[in-house]
C-alpha cells in the first residue's frame, strides 16, 4: 500500500510539470466543443500540462451484467472529479475513488457513469497558448476592426507561410479494419524517415482572389523574406491592389526585422497591426486547409485517372 501511495503522489506531481506527446481526451457535453475549458493550449514544439496517472494504478474490474457497483453518492463524486478537471482520465478517477472508499470500481464503470452525465471522451481542439498580453491585444484588434466594411477589408492583402508534406498528412488518420488485420498491407500507414520531406511556401490573397505562391528554399530568414516582398508581393500588389492597400503578416521575428520595417516605410506600405498567437483571425489559414485537403485527397484520383487513360489527358 505504501508503494502505491508513493507512486500515486509522485506521479501526480510530476505529470503536472511535464507535457505528454501522446493523445489526450477531454470530457465534454455535445455541442460546446469551442468552449475554452475543453481545449488544449499548445506551445510551438510541444503542448502543456497534464494530470494523468499511469493506467496500471488502481484496480480494474469488469461490471457484471445488471449489477451496479456504485452508489448515488459515488456517482456524484465521479461527476465532481471530472468537472473539476476535464482532462482527468477514467483510470485516474477510479484509482482515487477506490483508494478513498476501499472499493474495486473499474475505469470502465467510471466511463459509464460519466456518460450518464453526458460527459463523453472527445479529442480536444488544440489552440495556441494565450497570455494575458495576447488576449488584450486580440481584444484591442477586434474592437478596432469590428466595424470595418467590406470595402475596408478589400484593401487588405493577407499573407502567410505553410508547409506541404510530400508523402502524407501530419493530421490524425483512421483505417477501417477487422480483427486480426492490423498488419494487413492495406491497413498499414507507410512512413518514411523525417516524414518523407516537405515543401515550404509563401503566399498571399485578398478579397479579389488568390495571389502568387512562392517556394521557400530551406529555412526562410529575413533576407529571403525581403526578396519575396520585393520581387513577388510588391509587383502583385501594385498591379492588383489599390494604391492604399494594407499588408498583413504575423509577428514572426523575420516579419518584424529592422530591414523589413524599413522596406515598408520606404515603399509607403501600411502594415495591419497584428496580435501574436492569432492564426484563427487570419483567413488565409482556412485557405491553406482547403488547398492541403484538395491536394492530398485529389492526387490519388489524379494518378488513377492518368493510368486509366493510358497517359492521356484527364478531367482535372
């Protein structure tokens, strides 16, 4: 029992300090997935804080059909523990419940009780971690531009960089298979070292339509960004935007470098003030999502069409 208590206490303390690379789930009622308390705040190169206990802690037992092993008081306790920390796992709750009450409640039973309270396990949305300073700037941006008209936004040229994988998506993918087919060829996701490579691009668009797209060689620094601004962005803006157009980019260090600011000043280009950690405000993020999905979903069909037509033209 002492070893169990020590492991329980240490694990609870340690896991609050370090983030997990694994999947996390949150208990949430249906229809409120955008609520702040049901989202994971993320930091570049990692996510933050968890409160998970190892799944081997706490007794696991199967409920017998028709037998209820929890009392109404225990049900309310399970409910309170989950409401207090929506990322708390069923194993975690079962371990504490069994330790405090000397019971043998399984994690499966806990999950069923939580489902009775309409709290089902869901994958949380991942959002950038916002500091109080970020939130103040985002609020200021929203209030300052809330009453802009369509004509005002038509002057804005949005820009951003994005990565396109050469082999497969970074997102979660699922496969439909039967029991025993986990290693069947058509059920296995093939991977390559370093993900098979990727292509970084810069692009811009406005209400009038998409602008040019430019491939980034290697890691883009302020000098390569300056080259894109001078030879790609500026000619497009001069030919397709109004003279008083407004350029938007985020607060990446290369975007706010001294030479870049000097370029905007010399060319009399107005830059839209932007808040850090705010990709959700930039509509080009939605455009990237559409492009990536279109490319990844259509390429297999395009290749099939080429083969079917013996190398001749396709409908795409």
